[in-house]
């Protein structure tokens, strides 16, 4: 079964606390993962950002929303304890519990709703159909923006001249730690005329090894197949080289992706999507527009004694 969203977890969390005993958040995660019969793979699934476990995060947000509604309290850090309001709600034997139900409590509305410039709370600000936690919502929106930006990058890179594209590839590899300086790396690119090789770059700042580059500025419909890789590997063998990077603005066929040279030659394949993502990661051709910091409570700071 799919991992339940945080609103689906609200009622089970409240019921767990219904015994009026104090429970730790860790205990809640364990009990609820068994209740929903999650597999080990589901229990270990990470958030889109890779920072934290998805199910644990959702249990945590369910607890937060219940606390904001006054249904739970935390006598000490990382714990939950039901309140009289929570007991009263459980006494009504609800079949579900979500944000729309929590709107009956003014404290929750104040926490969740947005105010306009005049300080008036809108009655329509609480989203009843929301299933993602705030962190997931931010991550999903970020990935959408990133994907759109990556497509813009690929579209413009495909329209560049071969010379500009070669320079872009060099600049990216230098930002990734290859080639020493851009000047050294740039002098190496475009200086070889061997078939299947567009240039070379130092593997490290000391130049202990050389990496050969093949860059194909192709449109989306022109996929790179295994014959092009055979040619590249042959060109590497002709140079006595064992390392190469094949970069294209299009994509690779399945046969090309599964190709493994039988000798000791190692080649890395970078398609248009990966190229765009690397440019975003290393701030090449893009610039930050707005930065949001997600901060967490520093529990160590509040330790006494």
C-alpha cells in the first residue's frame, strides 16, 4: 500500500495517545508503521530532498497539526500526550480526521490560515484536500521549477554554436573539479583532430591523467547510439587512453546505455537532461533568484545541565 499522507495519520496518532499515556514520537512511528503494514522499503523511503525519512516526517507533521489544534501536547521534547479536548473528540468516535475537521478549533485556524494586508483571516485559506506536508510541498514545487529550468537550458544549449558548446563543456568540467584552471583546460579542447574526440581535459589539478571528451550538440530526435560509442572507444584506444566523457544535448539509446567496453576503458555518458542538471548544480549559466532556508529546532541548545 502507498505510504499514508499526514492527514490520514492524524486519527491513528490521536488514538495511540488515547490511552492517556505519554508516548515518544519514535514509538508512534514504529506503532503506526506496523499498523499500516509498511514494508522495510517503505519505512526507509526518504523525502524527495533525501534529508529524512518520509513516513517519520509525515507522522511528525500529523503530531504538529494535532498540537496546533489543542488535541495533543508535548510534556517533553519528542513526546505526545492527549489533552481533554483530544479525549472529547475521540469520545465522538470520528471515522476520519483531517484539516477540515481541525478548522473547528480557533488555535488551528490562526496557525494555518494566512492573513491579508489588513490582518483579516480568510475563510478559504485552509486547504481541505491537501495531502503533502509543508516540506513535501516545497520540495515538489522546487523540483517543478528545476525541471522547467532544465528544459530551458537544454533548448538554448541546442541553439549554440559548436565553439560555444565546447567552451560550456569545459567550464562545467572545471567547476566540477577537473582540468585545474579554465585556461589550461580551454587550451586542450579543440586541439586534437582524432576521429571521435573533440578535446581533452586534465583529470585533476596536477594533470596526473587525461580525460578525452566527445561532445555532440544534437537535437532531441537525434539519439546517440552504440556505433558512436564504438567510434569513441576506438579513438581512445588510438591515443592509449582509458578514460572518456561522452556528452550530448540529446539522449542515448538503450543499446548505448548498456554498452560496456571489454577492455579497461571507462566512459561516462551525460545526456541533455543530466547536462542541464549539472549546470544547475554548479551554477553555470544560471543565477540564484531567491533563497529559502528551512530551519529545524536545535535540540542540543535547549539541553540543561
